C-alpha cells in the first residue's frame, strides 16, 4: 500500500463502509463516498448510507453485549 501523504486521509465510505484514501488525483471519490459508490444514484446512496449506519450500530451493540460478563442466574 502506498504511503499516505499529509494532505491525504484514510476515510470510510458512508454508503459501503470501505476504507479509501482521499483526495487522490484522478479518483472520483468524494469526502464521504468511495470511487465505487460515487457512481451510484443519490437516492440509492442515501438508502445504502442508512443501511450501513444501522448495520454498524447493530455490530457495535453485539460487540458490547459479547464483552459484557454474563449475569449470574438465580
């Protein structure tokens, strides 16, 4: 993987969750969407963003529940 310059940042796409570098010369990526998702129609991207957000939320909730020690049964 190429070294990221100080002006480039590793970002996470809001629609698919993929990590990508931004800005990269010649890439269609925006601050919020990777170069793949930028081609998706805006209405569909909005739905994907909501679904990705919900999946991430559920994954975090599941991880917290797994880390929590089991309550003793009575």
